[in-house]
């Protein structure tokens, strides 16, 4: 691995907000999950755009350009759909 990159959706959602939607106490949800915030994609964002941004970040981290890449392999357990 020569470089890594990441891109996250702009919207940050708290566990308290998710718990409220599910009718759960926020403190219980936070304690059970150990998660305080998560990133949710907004309607004006696209998973493909986030992937491109992460790839560009990884290339920069590795000191490479797109011309240095012959093949891109991707494996994902998540299709491009809202979950």
C-alpha cells in the first residue's frame, strides 16, 4: 500500500438524533453502540464523488498521479443505494 485516502459526507448526525428517530433514550444508544457521531450522505452528495475524492487523496498520499495507475479494483458489500 503506497497511499491511503478518505472522503466523508459533510452531514454529521449524532447518536442522540438517531436514537430520537427510533424512540430510544440517547444515553442508552450511545452506551450500547459506543458511537457518538456518524456521517450521513446528503441528497446533494453522491457516493461515487466521495470515492473519487478518496482516490485522489490516496494518489496524493502516495505521490502518484492517475497516469501511474493501470487498473483499479474495487470490492464492496454495499451497493450504490441508500441504506
